[in-house]
C-alpha cells in the first residue's frame, strides 16, 4: 500500500489562508498528484481534486459529513444541525424537503420575482448616478427570496437582513472582526426565523402552500418529529443565505461581460449562448473553495489507505480548473460547454455527485435560473458604464469579490 504524498509542513493552516483558493491546486501541481495529505487546524487531512477524487468523495457509503466542517463554519455559514452535517436516512429525509421546493414552476416564480425587483430598482439607479452592483443585487435577492419563501420582510429591514446574510457568507475563513460579525449575524438571523416558524405553526402567519416556510415548518424528520424551532430556522436560512449568495455570481457575470464584451451580443441572441456563458462563469470564477467529509470506515483507493475518521477535503475550485478536465482552464471560454453533457463530477462549483441522494447543493438549478435572468437584464434591459475601479480578484481571500463591488454609472433603461 502506497503512502499518500505529504506537503512537508507540520501544519498548513496559515498556508491555507495565505494561498486561498489555490492552496490544494498549488500543492497538487508541485507534488505531481491529485491527492496529498497535510495538517489543517492541527488535524491530519487528505486533500483531493479532479474527477476521480470528486467521484470518490461523493460516495456516501465511504464518507460522512457529520463533524467534518470546522465549528467556525457551522457557527457562521451553515448553522449547527443543518442538512449539510447529516448522513444516511436523516440526510435523505431533510434533503428531500429542500428538493420538494425546487420544482421548475417554483424556480420560474422566483425568477419572476427577481426580475420584478430588479426592474423596480433601475429608476433609482438612473437617479443615483453610481451603483455598487453587489450591494444592490444582494438586496434585490433578499427581497425576492423572502417573498418566494413566504418569509415576511418589512422594507425597512431589507438592508439589515441582507447585511447579516452577507456577514455569514464572508465569515468562515476570516479571523477577528469579520468572523465575529458572521457569528453575531447568524445568531440574529436564527432568532428572527425561529419566530417566523413559530408564527407559521400556530397559524398567526399563513405559510403559502409549496413555499419554503411551509415545507420547513411542517417537515417531519426521519424520526417522525417536527424540527425544533432552532433547526427549522437553520434550514430556512439554508434557503435564504445561498440564494442571496448568488449576488456574487451576478457580479462575476457582469465582470465577464465587461472583460469579454463580444459575449454581450451573443447572450442577447439566444438561450443556448446564455447557458454556455453562465456555466463558464460558474466554472471559471471562484465561489466556495472546498467541501469537507470524514471517512466512514477505513478503505483503500488507488493504492492509498483512508483511515476511519480522517477528514477529507475536495477542492472545488481546483477541480473546476483541472487541466485534464478543462483545456486552458485559466481562459474564459464559454464555447467549451457546447460539447458538455452535464457530467456530475467535472463541473462542481456547488458540489459533486447527486442532488437528491448526495450533498450537491439543492439550489444549483435556482442559481442557474437567477444567473440567466441577471445576464439577460444586464445585456438587454439596461445600459450602463463601468468606470475605472479595482476589479482584481484576490484568490487569497475566501470568498472573493472585486474590491469595488463592481460599480456602475450612467445606468439607463432599455425598452
């Protein structure tokens, strides 16, 4: 049995923060291997990238998610007790709840709400002269997803709740004030949504049939019991937070249109080019860097031993930029998707494998729907100027955005 290559460091936690999205990929390239072992937070950790690694990592008979994500991620990004940390029948029952609200008609409904909210903001953008796209789209998505989910949201509370959702997204890999803002934001949001769930259950707040609120408030877990109010709040946040996080993809799409202006006319021309463009944005730009699991029971794979309980990371960014999967991976080339057939293990920005039985993000189709609508609006429904600003992406910062948030000026409606 071979020894998994090591990166030679007694602990790579600082290096992980220093290298960011390229931490695993850089070491794989240096070691000439798509698997290596290191220490992170003083714990032995196996790192994988590439299609075989994604297939292995998606095997729920070999890996579990319980206890895999560090506490700092649970207390900021995903919540304690949420679907991301479940396994077996408990996970299947909870995941089915999420999948039940991701129907084609429901996704179209959210898309229409998104379009309506965006159109309603454009007159204000025309008057403002200067718009920070990330801030504006975040608030648009906050309003749209709360309306779609059945969560009441006062106009005066939009900015506050959007800021809390943004703080949770930014906090897992941060230290100091940015991390603590995320923890406090999660505590506030869970209290808010626990009260919403209580009101839905006692009938004082009608939960629209088919809505996320109705699904979560009425869900019976694998043991036949309703979710406790805190876990219900966590799962309702697992609808709102990832949807608002799509604002990052919208910014990346706007950045791609700015840097590759030839695609503006192409995406205006038809659905096929829009689909290719959106998929390449998801592949090319950095979203979530890695996902974590633990070995269920010891096993051997490709001549390497995986001991029981060992933490394993799958490099999402590195797999999306693997040269064996994506020729010229660091070039933005949407036409590469002309021949793509929806492989579940090569394009993995929101996880690999199966949506229902595995841990691939239930909101992936929702993400694609919202991105398509955003791209259509940016190219066909409005005109704007992108003034000089800092649009560089620092891949050492997780999650990353252009420092400017993508500023627009001279916004004008079309049609």
